[in-house]
């Protein structure tokens, strides 16, 4: 009867993987519990900030798809966020069902983004940046011009998404759960996307377009797909934005918002799902905390934090655990290996040993 035993090397390799997997499961469980409990024990102001993090996490997630994973340049994400917010406002004011409104907030920006990408995806570098830069620059005056749809410069106030009486929740808690649920679904889908065949296509195009062509991957189609997904997520974040803020205006589309979203993506960590969430935390909380320190120096303090993170953690906040682990391991490791004894007596003994052995063999 044959018996099979696992080699020590296989066992030692499998054990850390299993431990790491269980740690990941435990971390996800703790995070899920925290997301559920947080609004129940927090003030309306804190719930508003937490909901805002979920909103901009989805917007930054779209940017990370097109910039972090595919290596393209996009400076127009605020235009898709604003477009989604305006579609949501128009739909709610005209009594459209919520699910239909959310669907249109995703589909319409995705179609617009795809049309822009079809014309711009063959461009690179500065030319591509200029095309995407034009989106918020053109979007702001258009929003002011078509005031019958957008409310003009005054914007639109939309009071909606009130908590059902049977839920026992306050309005801020209910809105938190809605936007966090949307964000969780978006992140789960994006995680599966970047880990699958499409994600591998993104990575190949980012690394080398010539190699991508040789492997049967079309860089043009891949870029168009990435821009379309980013635009879709931007529109969804616009729906979430209106749910939380209950207001939209041309200021939602301004170019400065796009730049801040790009900065948050880089600070959190490019081409990282976790880094996207960290970037959203930075985007929302750093200006708030800076304003509490000195309201007249908010931009200055935020800029200093940005530079500090980029200098200390070029790969973003997501690389902080690896950086700390590397520092700990370097401190535990001795600076120099122990020196071997090199006294004259020991050197003489070492040199004479082979001679003595040879003499014994001949005798």
C-alpha cells in the first residue's frame, strides 16, 4: 500500500499562504462589521464625511482603472461626476425610479466617455491630457447655459433618499448605507476585473503596446474600454454625490476637482484597489483636518501633506506597511557578519592542514 507524504518544503510554503489567507478573511470581516456599525454610533457630521469618502472612492476607482492600471492620462473625471449628478437631479425631480436613475447615471457618462475615447485613445502624453482637460472646461459653461435642465449657476437642490419609517434609521444613516453599498459593489467588481483577463490586458498595454499587439491584445480597444469604465464609475459617483450632498451645481464639474482626484489617487497608491480607498480618505479628511488647524491655510497644509507623502512614500500610502516591515527587518539584521578569526597561529594551522594530510597519504 503506497503512502504519500508532503515534503517539508511544500508544507512550509503552504502554511504561510494559509495563514495569510485567513488573516485576509479576518481583516475583511472586521472591516465589514465596522462599515455596518459606524453610522449607528457616529454623529450626522461624521456620517456625512464617511459617506463622502465612499462617493469619492468610486470616482478615484475609475481614475485608477484608466491611469493606474492602463497607464493613460485622464484629467476629466470631474466632468463625468458632475454629469452623473445632473442626471440624478433631473431624474429625481421628474419622479424617475431610483434604480432607473442610477442606471442612467452609469450608462450616459459611459457612452460619452466611450465617444471621447474613440477619438482620443490613439493619442498619448500631453495630447491625450489636453483632450481630457477640455471636458471640465467645456462642461462648466454648458451647465450654466442650459439652466432649464441644470438650474444654471445656482444649481439644483434635491431633497430625496429619506429613510423609510420602518427602518428606524435617520436620514444620514440611510444615505450612508446606500452609498456604501454601491461603493462595495463597485470595488468588488473592479477587483475581479483587474485580476482577470481584462486586467492582464490593461497591464500589458501599460507596460508595452508593441508587446500587447504581438500577444493579440489591441491597445486601442483596451484604452477605449478603460476610459469607458472610468467614465461609468464617474457617473455612478455623481449619483452617490447627489445622494449625500443633496445639491449639484457647475462647481461640481470644475477642473480643480479632477486635479485633486488625480492627486488623491497617487497618494493612495496607483494600480491598487486598497490604495484607491486610502486616496479617498485623504481627499475628504485632510482638508477637513487642515481647516480645523487653520482655516485660512487649508490649501497650504494640504499641499505640505501631499509633498510629504510623495517624498516619503513614492508608491503611495498603500506601501506604508511594506516600508515599515522592511525597516523592522533591517534593524533586526546585523549590520556586518561576524568576522572570522585571522590570528597568525590559526592561519598557520589552516595552511599546514593540507600538507599534513598529503604526508599521511604518502606514508
